[in-house]
C-alpha cells in the first residue's frame, strides 16, 4: 500500500541521520582494530554516519599525532574495503580525538 511505502521511505531517511560511535585507543591491538573496522564498514554501507573516537588517558595526551595517524589509516582501509567515506575535520574534545565519517555522495 502507498501508506506503507511512504513510511518505509521515511524510515530510510531517518536512518541516514543516525550516528554510530566507534571508540578505540591509539595503541589498540590489531585484532580489536579489525573488529572496529568491520563494524564501521557495515555502518557506513548501511548509510549511517560513524563517529570515530580515539581515546587518550593521562600521559598518552602527548601522542596525539599517533591518533591522527590511526584515523588516516582507518579511513584508507575503509576505502579499500569499498566504503568510500568523507570525513569532517578532526576535533580534539577533552581527552578524545574525534572525527565523523559518512558515505561519499
């Protein structure tokens, strides 16, 4: 019915506004990193936006540049995976490094 179809379209549009958060430390283990990457690929391909958060604690604050490297690696691997993303500016929020990824249109 047309009413159901319209509702389904609205649900699709609402989903693109949904933001999923993927958190990790800059010194994340390889297996854990792969889990986060796979999750992000799934979210991006489903049309959701992904908030990538790199957490720093205490003295780790000195290694913000490693967080930037990790974000760059994450994005390049997402694109290799077939999920072309565009990112917002990387922002430092307190002790976190944050960027938002969405599917390139």
